[in-house]
C-alpha cells in the first residue's frame, strides 16, 4: 500500500519539475528588458488607484463557512457510502436522520438569506 | 489485436525485466518504472493539451459559423506549435508592486495537482499508475488544492482585476466542490469501493450513467464550474476583468496556468468516463483506445457547452450550487440508497 503513495510523491515532484523545466527553458530564450512602464500594474492603461490589498467583501467568508459545514459532512458520508451494501437497514436510517438534520440546517441557512449574493 | 491491446503492458514488463537484469533491488525497480510512468503520462497530457487548444478553437469556430485557425499548416494544425513558440519567447514580466515570491511560486504550484490527478486514472486494462484504495477521494482532495495556487497568483499580483478574479474563483470552486463530492456518492454506493479499478469493474454489464443519470448531470455541471469553463468562467471573464487571476502573468508563467487548465479538462473528463461511462471497457478496440475515444467525447461535450451558453450571473451561480445542485445531489443519494436496499430486500 505504502509504495502506491511513493508513486504519488513521484508525480508531485514530476509536476514541480515540469514547471521548473518550462521556466528554465523560457529563461534561456526570452528577452529581458524591463522598463518602469512595463513593470507597472496593469489597469487598462491608467495609473493604479489606491491599494489593492484591502479588507474584502464578507460574503465570501460566509460561503467559506457553509463550505466547511458541508465538506465535513462529505467526510462522514464517503466511508458510509463505501460500505453501504454491507451495512444493514439501521445504518441507512441513521444516515437518513443525519442528512435530515443537515437539510434542516440547510433550510435555515436559506431562510436566513445565507445563499443570497449581495 | 491482442498485441495492440497489451503494447503498453508488455513495454512495462520489458522495462522491469531489463532493470532486474541489472541486479537492482525491487524497490528501485519500482521507483524507476514510476518515473517512466510519470514521463509517459506527462507526454500524454502535453500531446493532448496541444491538440485540445487547437480543437477548442476549431470547435468554437464551427459553432460560431467561422473557420477557426486555418493558416499555419494544413487546416491550421500547427497553430498551437506557433503559439507555444511565441509564449516561450515572451518576456517574463513581474510587476514591481507584486509579491515576487508568491507570484513566482503560484505559477510553479499550479501544475502539481494537475499532474497528480493522473495517478489514479485507469488508462486501460491494468493501466493505472497506482490503484489507491482511496482513489476517488484522492482525486477530489488533490483536485481542490488547485484553488490555492489560483488564489496565490491572483492575490500576489497586486492588481485589482486579478484579486477580484481569484476571489471569484475561490468562491466558485468551493461552492461547486460540495455538489461534485455529493454527486459521486451514488456511484460509490453502487460500486462499493473508492478504488478506480473496482468502480470500472462494477460497470462491466451496465454503465453507471444509466443508473445514475442525475449524478452524471450534477457532476458535469459542477465539474464545468470547477474547471472555470464557460458558462461558469466568471473568474476569468475576459470582457469585465480581462483574465482574472492571470492578468499580470506573461510568457511561460501564463502558459503554465493555461496548460494546467487544459490538463484538468483532460483529467476531469477521464474521471467522468471512469465513473459513468464504463472506463476503458468496450468491444473490439483496445481498451486504451476506447478510453481515449470516450475522453474525447466528454471533452467535446465540455466544449459544446462552453461555446453554446452565455456567461452566468454571479448570484445565479451561487444560487445554482447551493439551492439547486446541493439538494438534488442529496436526494439522489437518498433515492440510490432506498433503491439498493429495496433490491437487496427482494434478493437481487
């Protein structure tokens, strides 16, 4: 089993090597003539206005929280789904209750307007 | 025909025998063969990506009743070679105000998950790099890490367009991650395994797309959004935020993002084929050829959708994921479970 994950590690390094090799080849052939104007931030030709790294819309954070809730749910559902055929009726009903509770939470989030993009 | 079927497997066997004949220990032979697999998979990916860029432009052209690229070589087939050479010779511009370290790192990191996804893809009969027992979970987990590189690239450029684009990309990718993961539950319940080879074997008589049509459609929509392809290409939205997270990238760094995007298109289509269309299984032709044919069919579907539908609005985008796809995929799990239990009770 463990040697399977050695293959994963090899592919990780291969992915990194592709990036490094491509950039290395480009580094050899490409021109290097930076000018002040070239290095300025691109904002359709106008000088850039104000800082970029500002506090950002909280709507994104709300969706991140929702994502966390449902992603943890998938962690519970995956092992259950794998062994589903072997498990009895009890496990099935148990999961119906589990999903039911989550759907209740989902309905509450909808009612509170968490899914609205404002 | 049998020799065509096993051409890659016999090559693999020949390589192993050759390495053993040098008196190498088994673990080293394994490592060497995996390195060869990695090179082979990367070559396969690159060949496909180069062809896909051309195909995308041709398909787009024909769907918009024009010809697409037709000047460089017969039918414009060498257009992508010309593009690749052009990108290679472009200056690498890093904006003065950017976070240089992160900006560089993002372009390196983007290709890692794209490569790692191919570890668990069964390319043909017994042609899988590592048949992990958590294969499907691995695919979803590794696939979602690409979000980090996109956010990193968009944020570090210190450009408003790229920041907006990367924020949109993250919000979209995590929202559609949920229906994507849920839609695959039905397949896992039917196959009873996360191992790719067993999921393919479970479809020997009947493809899962027949038993799980709702799951397939959910997966298809969610995967389109995960790939940031049209009609879900808000993060890149050329007409409003130019190219989203990649505004400031140029030359080879931009090409890496571009390559990773098309590599992901291949791997997502390959997963769809493996889970819903019986993987490499098919009559007469060699298994790996069937796999490629099916993958190209899926890719054509993705392209068809991209060039047919207009870009979706951002509130509709979020609504579709949370208010429609999420409950539909949950109900699909429930219906699948009930059906399996009913069939078991009837003794099938």
